[in-house]
C-alpha cells in the first residue's frame, strides 16, 4: 500500500497569500496518478487536480499542481476567502487507492 | 447533470448489518468505475471499495469479507452491503465516480450517508 504523507498539517495564511501544500508518497506513483481534493465543512470532497497537474472542470487557474515520482505539490497562488478548507491528495495508480491525511488551510 | 444520492445509513448495533444505496443520474453506473469512500467523524478520507465497469470488485483489507459492493443496472444504483459492523466502521459513507471507466480520480461525489455503530 502506498502511504501518502501531507505537510504541513495546518497552514495559517491570510487572503491574498500563496499556499504551498506538499504530498509525499512512500513509493513511486505510476504515471503521476495523483489527485488533489478540496473539502469544506459539511460538504463532499471536490476534485481540483488530477494527473498531478491537470485542473478539473471549472477549477480556477489560481490552483496548480506539480510533481512526479514521490513528491507532489498543490499551489494556490492567491488565497481567496472560499479557499480556506481541508485539502487531500490521493493516488489512483495502485490498489488500494489511498489518501493523505489532509492539510487544513485556515485564516490567519 | 451528474448526481449521486446516497441513502440507507443509520444507527446499528455492533455485529449488525446495513445496506447503503447510491442512486445515480446523468450517467450509467455500469459503464463507470464506482467506489465507496468513508470519513470517520473529524477524520480524513478512507477508500473502502470499488466496482469496475467489467464487474471486478476490490476491498480495503479492513472490510474484506464483511462488506460487498454491487450494482443494479436496471436501477442505475450502486449498493454496499455491510455485515458484521464494528464501532470503528462509524463514518460518513460517500459513493464516488471514477473519472474514467477504468479508474481515475473521483470526479463526482454524493453527499454521504452516516453510519453509526453503537450499542
């Protein structure tokens, strides 16, 4: 099983600032099958990024993903009020599909 | 418009059973890769099970032998039969659609149905 470790656990930032979230895998993720999701309280997760760097439909371009192999990053270029949420990475190249433990982006 | 609506959750005693349903609209369940993902209260996301378009099924080790994923093509509905429930199975259970027929990330999610296992 591929273990995904996200850091930091919590990121305290102000609106307008840049957010950088990390996801590290315990082994190589084949074909960059890495996704990022956003989850707000009381809501289902929403797909943001797939294939490590492709934005899902309707996702603003302030969200970007990068990385390959075992190290991946989600960047939010300028935080808006609606971006404060929990973010999860997920690998879907191997079974079982696994999620990271999440990074909470909170208002400073 | 793609929609997933879960139902069937509730309070059950340890050792009991529940059957969750996920009614889909806007696409065909049998043509897609469908999963159940759960989230314990205040915790992160945990993949539980999948059924591929060709009918293959897989389970996380912690539910293997207790839970069964299936679908009814005529009703365009995904099911999750949960037997031998334990306190640690308490969670919000989401059904989710894979972005491609053979897998991929989850591009649509239901709102979840809450399963509480307690005496």
